[in-house]
C-alpha cells in the first residue's frame, strides 16, 4: 500500500493483505501468546511472543501509520497507555512538557499526578496562542510540546504548523493528540508534527466497543537527541507491555475501514445540530470550529478537511438547567466517551472533567458536550428540542 493510494483504500487495505496461509480476506484474530520456532531463533515472520509482536496488532499498527502518513505505528491497551509509554520513552527526570490549558482531563491528570512525581515537569499554556506557548518553554528543558486540536470539551484550535516551528526551534518535539479529528480530518505529521497520539477508543474504533490507543511517529525527526524516538518507543512498548490485545486490535481495524464514511456523516449531522443550537434563545454560546465566529476558525479551515462531530454549548440558565437537560433527552445517551456511531450527551464539569475542578483546566458548569452520532439527524434534533424547550 503506497502513500499515493487514497485514504479509504489505505484504511481497508494497509497492513491487511489476505492471510497468506488461508486467503482469509479479513486479518484473523491471532488469539495466541507464543509462536512455534523453527529451530532456536527461527521465527516465522518475526513472531516470537505476543507482547513483542502479534500479527493482528501488526496489521493495526501498519494501518494506523499509513492513515497518519507516518513511519511507524504502535498500538496500546488505551490512549493513556500509549501516552505513558511515549513520555517514558522520550523523557527523563528534569525534562519539561508544555501541556494545553484545556487538555483532556485524563491527560492533565497524567502529567500532574503521574509524570510529575517522577520528575517530569510541565507548564500549562493556552495552545491556541503561539506566544503563550513560546513563553511556557523552559530553554534546554522543554522536550515536548503536547497539544490537542480540537480540544476537549471547548473545541479550541491550535495551529499545528506554527507550533511545530516553535517546538523545533526550542529543540523539542510537537506531539498532537489527534483523537477528535482523526487522521481522516487532519494530518498533523504532514503539517510538521513529530508524533501523533490517538485514543482509538473514540472515532477510530468508532463503535463504543473497544478501548485502545495509538502512537505514530513521523517519517523524519530532526530534533537533536530525539531522532531515535521511534526506536525508543518500540523498545518501551515491549519493555512496559501496555499493548493492544489481538481482539481489541481486530475491532479497531474493523472500525478504521469505515472511518471516512462515518466521519463525513458525523460532520453532516454536527453541522445541522450546530445550526439548530445557534437558533435557540436559551443557548448562550455554541462551540464548533466550523462556525465562522469561532476564534480560530481560519486555522481550523486551513488544517482540517471538515470540523468533526463534537459540539459543546452553554445554557444561559446555568448549571442546574444544563444538568437537567442532559437527563431529559431520550435518544441521546447520557455517558462519557465520544466518537461512537451513537449520539452521546454529557455534563463535562461533573463527568469527564470532574478531575480538573478547581484547577486551571476547570470548565464552565453550564456547559453541555455532545458527541453527535450518525443516526438520522432529524431525530437527534427533535429530541434535543424537547429537552431544551423544558430546561433550556
Ligand atoms: C479519551 C481520550 C484520551 C484517553 O484515551 P483512553 O483510550 O481513554 O485511555 C486521550 N485524549 C483524548 C482527547 C481523549 O478524548
């Protein structure tokens, strides 16, 4: 599979040749821990033990790398397992990371409560503001600038190209969490980022039936001391062992095959939900990068194919109304996570972002976050309308 093939061709075929021994069209679930050796060290296809490598996981890793336009992919048991492996592979005590002011709550908790006690420092910065990121850099110590774009739950947009230049000038790598946009809507490596991470639990898996993570490295990393990032990640993936199992890898691969069609439909539906919300008197603000009024709409339009399926909005009546509206919907499911085919609604301040209450990452308490699914959008809007008529 070459880079010249289109996105969906790669999603369906990259890393997924028909099975050599049977011709099975879909990569089998190699539910196995160890592999027979033809004489000591005589590994068939390089497989020895499934922590080190497993054919189903290899297919997923190759597919993820092909979709992100990267050199090599690594699949993990969760998005956070991938992030942890990446941080431990690349940083040592005394190193410093710039972390976004509206990072995914679990990412912030990781840097604050896990990495920091191990000596890895961080500074929080508004990554939508290039100068704020420049100011947050500690010369000589900053090794990673970590960004999400769009961010969760406020749909902030960071300029990937601009931040890559700032990172490289400082001798640091730019890591982009591409969970919300996915490789279909945004290609961070082509914009100069060095490493992409994803929680494949979300859109890439896409069916709310698997937890997983991926890390993909750029074809070329030129920052001194970190050029060998790929080998270090490979070594740490095997040495730490937070890998994706065969069945989870298979589910994620199955999800990736339809990523392009799902994302188009998520975007179609989200745009219509945004139109509906923008017309509601009780809605005080709608957050969506596709809105021309979004502060960084121009940057989003430059680096994203479309604007995704995540929408957040605030209710003028405040927290109580937001909590009640979340409970009043029938078709939307009240729940954490995002990116599945079914539509989800949640109250970030009390749910996904409860762990950042009282910190710089606190989110407004009248905020509702939607993960707009791929159902019939008229049904989704009718259900929201009913809940907002009472509580909005
Ligand atoms: C969910 C999520 C993660 C963490 O991934 P898990 O698979 O839950 O470990 C990281 N970043 C973003 C943006 C997420 O939405």
